């Protein structure tokens, strides 16, 4: 707990709440882009003690939540291939595709295995040379280095029975897409410190300039979150825009150069579909042609699967911050973690799951 308790200090929390209260002169809408930040706001009760007028809008920064149903269907199609072992992080197993989840496919006989790292999938590939191992690689920039490294390692080991099904997405293009949406009310952002620790802050400055909004990079602990909110409010109150780094003890403007080099070795930027949001140009990472032999979509024939989201589910509106989970008529009745209609109720970082687990029926 060294160097952690100070960021949970109650006296600092009260001090920052008072500073925020003294600073605001009107209402402000701030989006915390990351699902982990949403959970921190709710888990620590911060959303209840923020001064009236500070409206926190929950963003799409949950990698499980934004993975489109068609990608899950592709993973299921691979898993149902008797020659394939499909490996995935546990939080992807219960996310519904168009008809079923990976967990249901496993119950029907598919060889689906939960792993904690893509390197675990590599180990399975080495132990099972008669099978083809596919790792379902999802996430934002934070998981991309490890997934890229698994491909590089597979190439070094000449593992011909390993590939990844990639569904990586990027944060800044999603922020821009939200700000272009006519229904958005976002006036400022809290950017996720762990993402910026990998990629740096330089990619956020063009977004701040184009849309004239403040973006504050912050961490996840209560003091970090409140400090980030205070800095964002201060910029809004003073009519300032641009980028501010509250998380400077971890984040540098250039990011982690070695991690970025590993990512660019295997991936390049391309267009991606986002669950509930749709296609966002240049918003994801796609496998470079040089690594096609480790691209599951190239190694296997997977028929084009259409987008067919449940129209009754409000996941898209929630992911864009237009609606809150409790505003969905199915929240807590038809849609629960045991019987989820959409990914935000399944994922450990989903806004719906946060509202459900922490007992919020309404939150500003």
C-alpha cells in the first residue's frame, strides 16, 4: 500500500470537494472516458458527494463493452471449429453475441479456455501442436503491447498453430466521435491514466484543439479523480481548453516508447466497429500484412457476419454518455448480470454493472 494510501486520504478528499464547490459558478458536464474511472466514482461514493452542478457522464472506455457482437460471433465460429482451441480473458466469455456467448458455445462443446495472458495461449499452442490456438485479443492501447508481443514471440518460436483474433480500439478517435454526435452534452474529459502511460498524451492534444475542450489525464484513486475533476472545472470556469496531465507521476507526454514500438511492429491503425456506436474511422489497431500468418481472420474462412444489435438494449446510448444505466427500462429487471442484454451489464468495467453492483438507481 506504499504510495497509495495518500491518494485515498479522507482529509484530501474533503479538501478537494470544498475546492470544487468554491470553484463552480454553473453546471458542467464532464465525461470520465474509462470504465475503471466510472467504477471508482461509484465504489468510493464520490458521485454522491460531488457538489450539485457537476454532472459526470460515463464514457465508452470499457473494452469488453465496445467489442461488437459480430466479433464475438467470429470468436464463436472459430471456437466451434473442432481443430481450434479459443483462448480468451474471462470477462469476454459471458458477453452476448448476436445469438449466444462464448460461455454458451463452451457448454455446447466448443473448446473455449479462459487465460490470464496471451502468453498463456502461447503455452497452450506449444503443448497442443495438433490444434490451432486462437487468442481473442480485445482492448484499448493498454493490452495491445502484450498481445503484439505474443505474435512476435510466436514468430520467433515458429509456432504455426497460433494466431490472434484482434479487436483492438483506440481512445482519442472515440472521444472525437462522441464530440461530433449532436446529442452529446460533454464539455470536458477525464482521460485514463493507464492508457496514457502507454501511448502518452500527445494524441489527445489534437482532439482538445479541434473541439475546444479541456482534457485532463488522471488516475483512479479518489484523490486522483477529484483532483482531475477540479482541474477540468478550473479550465472550464476560466474558459481554457487543452490538455492537462494530473497523473504526471506515471504519465509522460511521449508515453512508453518501447511499448509503442512493439505495438507498431505488429499493428497499424485502421477503421473499427464499436458496439452500440458503429464504425469509427482510424479508431482501431489491425494486424499488419507482414503478420498475416498470425491473423485468425486470414488463417480461417469466417463468413461476413452482419451487425445485429438488440434494438431494445440502450448500450449504445449509455456508451456515448447520452443515457445513464438507470434510465433504461430493463435495468435490474430484464437486464441483470445473470441475464445481461448488453455488454455494459457483463463487464467488470461496464457502467450498467457499476450501477447494479453499487446500488445506484440514479446518479449525477
